[in-house]
C-alpha cells in the first residue's frame, strides 16, 4: 500500500487517469469467467473494481476469488470514468489486499424479515436504504442547528436525569438516584423555559424518553426532540416559527439529498407543497369535520392516529390543529382567555405520520399554573423551581417540540420510524 495515493471514493472525480488506493468494504461482487467486478463502499461513495484475469497475477486473481460480501479491502488501480458502474467510476485493479475477512455475512441480497434485520441492526446500517435514511437524518440535524444559529438562538443542553415530570406521569422511565426517584427526561422544555430570561431565544436538542407501551410505527421509547422556546412570542408567533422552520428543513433536504431521496424512491409531490402556506383548523372544527365524515369522536377526546390520518386525507399537506381541550394536554399550556375549556396550543400534522410537532404558549400566571399542577396531581415540590419562573419576571412565551424521527420519516417517505434512528429502542427491543 502506498499511502501517497490513498483516495476517498467521493473524490475520485479528481483522480481520473491516476493510480490510487481506496480502502473500504465489498458491497457487491460478481465474476464472469475471466473478468471480476468488486464494488467497494468506503462511506463516501461506491466504486467498481474491475479485475481482468489476463492482466493480473494468478495470486491476485485467486485472492479476488476468495473475497466475500463485506470484507474490508485495499484496492489499487487506475481510475476511469464509467457511467454504467455503481458510483460512476471504475478502477482497473492491479493490486488487492484483504484487510478483514467476512465469511457468511448474515445480510445477503435477498428478502429478510424486519425482525431479523433489526436483530442485525449493527450490520444492516451498511445497506443502501439505511445509509440513505440516516444520511437524510444527519442533514436534517445539521439544518436544525443552522436554522437556529442563523437566527440567534442559543442552544441549551437540558438534563436527561430529572426530578420533575415533564409531560405526564403515564409514560415515565424511573430509576433510583441515590435513594431519590429520578426520571429520564420526557422533554427538555421546562429547562429551556428557564433559560429564556437569560437568552430570549433558546433551543434544546437531545434524546427524550417515553415508556410507550404501544407498538406503533410512529412510537419509539427513545427519540430525539428539538425544542425551541421564545420569550415574548404568543401562540400565533409560535405557529409562524414552526411553519418557517419546517419549510427550511424540507427545502434543505430537497436541495441537498436528491441522491438519497432517489434511493428511497420518494415521490416528492407533497414535499413540494411545503412552500405554500400551511393549512389551519381549530380542534373544534376538526372534530366537527371528522364527525361529518362518519367518525364517532366526541368533543373532548384526543385525536388518535386514525383521526389524524383522516384529516391528512382531507388536506394532503401540513396542517395545524390548534386549541385542543385542556383535559387532553399537558399542565403547562396556557388557558385560552376566550374559552377556559381549551388551551393555546397546536399540533402540526403531516401526511403519512400525523403529528410531528406539539407546541403551545405557556401558562404564565402563577395561580393558574399551580392550579393545573394540582389538578393533574403532580408532586408540587418538584415544580417549585419551575414556579419561580412565574414568580420572578413572568413573561409571555411559547415553544414547541419537533420529533426528529417522525420528521425524517415523513421526508423520506418511510413506513416506520424505527429505521430512521441508528439503534432504535422500542418496547421489545434494547439490543443491539
Ligand atoms: O407533543 P409532545 O409530547 O410535546 C412535548 O414534549 C413538548 N414538551 C414540546 C414542547 O412544547 N417543547 O412531543 C413532541 C413531538 C411529537 O409531536 C412527536 O413528533 C414526537 O415529539 N414524539 C415522539 N416521537 C417518537 N416516539 C414517541 N414516543 C414520541 N412521542 C412524541
Ligand atoms: Mg403531542
């Protein structure tokens, strides 16, 4: 191996006619008598190595014949443009070295059941659709940071271990914390609210945990959430921020992830509609609409997945549903001054997944907030610090949480969000 001629496959376009060495894994392999093809993947792209029996030594030919899927290799030869080759480049191999063998690689080019693939998630990550989905996730994450950075938000890292229930007592993971009960964070929201008077516009972005006992295609027990919080922004401003933010992310993916969307065979029509204003409907009107369509939903029921799906069939593009009943939403949402049965909140629904965002204006009145904590029978002591935010300079503020996996699931047109996080955690899955 001559380290001087090392090249990443992603930059082979600058090496046409040169002899280079690429390091990677064998993604595909086939042989036709006197000619062998090895497709090598190095994380930056794919390149096809071509080996002609007549032009190489017997040893080299034999060593190529001993190669199997996912061997790691060093492959050396001259780079040629070849539009028909996977990746668009061919390397005329004149040296080949096996770095790590791979016999009986469990994932072969054939149908495997999803449980089998999830059991082999550590290997499944190498497959083309998985690489495409996770590459989109990576780009969405970067777009999120860029969006907030460009707008002067300060990132606040909220704790994962917490003593205060963030959302609801129903789906908590708890653990012993030196004799005290600690929970894994369901949300970072209460902490970003505390950071608002320090920085005005803030956000957190981290893993959140919910002991979801439901096995659905849109629930994980560990998922990543982005939660901005803005001082002096009301519910209307909050929805405007959500719309602008989601539009920015989708535009960025349409611009930068064409290749991945093609691998995933994503029909882009509904994504292109994101550039138009989002639809809006109040919860009350949504219930009336659903009832007219034959649903038996009653005012006061939360919208379930089938209700959200029905609304998406009606609208076909992102839809804000706002002002839900207080009884189905978390304690911190601001009571609607015009109707004490509803709160100033919204969900954002998208085709395929339904809710990707939950947001609200926060209750800034100390007594009303305390009343809600008591109504929900939450342990008051755990919220004394949170109530201080209403005691010392209370302020109108709002924010929202966008679920990363559901958002990436929607953008990539996936059926289930479990493929959009490197190592999914679900009720029946803690490994790998
Ligand atoms: O609506 P949620 O529960 O809102 C909150 O947690 C607020 N504290 C956010 C805020 O205002 N700062 O959750 C927000 C989003 C949902 O819309 C959904 O996209 C995602 O988080 N989500 C899940 N994603 C995957 N698996 C789960 N179990 C999820 N639960 C919520
Ligand atoms: Mg919600």
